[in-house]
C-alpha cells in the first residue's frame, strides 16, 4: 500500500504503524475506547468517496425515473446522511459526535455512480468514520433500490480523501 501524503502546517511523514501506536489498544493488548476528554474541541472535517458500478440499462432506468421503489439517488443520499449521524452505534469504539454538517453527493459516471460524503463537526475527535459510513450506507442503499433489475452491482473503492482539524492538521490522499 503506498504511503499517504500529507499537507498543511501540521503535516506528518507517513511511517509504518506499530502496535504501540494503535490508540485503541492498551498496554496489555486489550481493546479500549480512546479518552478524548482532555483534547480541545476544534473544527473537524472529513471527505470520503466510493463508487457503485452497474449495468448501462440500470443507469438508464435511474436516469428515466423508472425504478419501482422510487428515487434511488435521493433515498441513498438521505441514507448516507442518516448513517453519518449514527456511526457510533455501529462502529464499536467510535465516539458519538454532534454532526454540524453532512453532505452526500451522487454523481453519474460512465459505469455507475460516484458517491462523496463531506462531514463536519466541532469536537475533540475527527469525523473520518462518519464520512466513510455515509458513503457505505449510500452505496448499499443504491444497491438495495435497484437490485431487482441488476444484481451484478459492485460497490467499490470506498476510501478517505481528506481530513482536517485536530492535532494532526490536514491530510490529503495523494493523487
């Protein structure tokens, strides 16, 4: 896996992670929730992206508004926003956060839909998991809405694009 690139005033050089570096593991090797009570609340933002590949006929059906269950794009967008707000309920050690903003966009591409989620909060910990969860839920919902006409759909390339805020500053995925 290539090393991640960083940018910004608090940029760090990527290095291999060791067990000692994993904040969700205590000195005895037990899983734990990280204590963020002493961390300052800062503006934090994360952007994640994913892709849903589907047959050309399915793309045409969505474009023509002929999906029997209703509008899959708006339903997927709403599911992504709802999932971001509930992330701590499905990711075991994720902190519950007050989400200040969540935007989920679905853009048609030649072979499917690109999904991008941008999540913001003011708090002591980041929103990377919320952005990734929003993309995953939107992708799964899009699949659910059209599976009756296309069971060969592929959900692919869910990844973090960037994060801002906190002690580590700005991180952006290299091109």
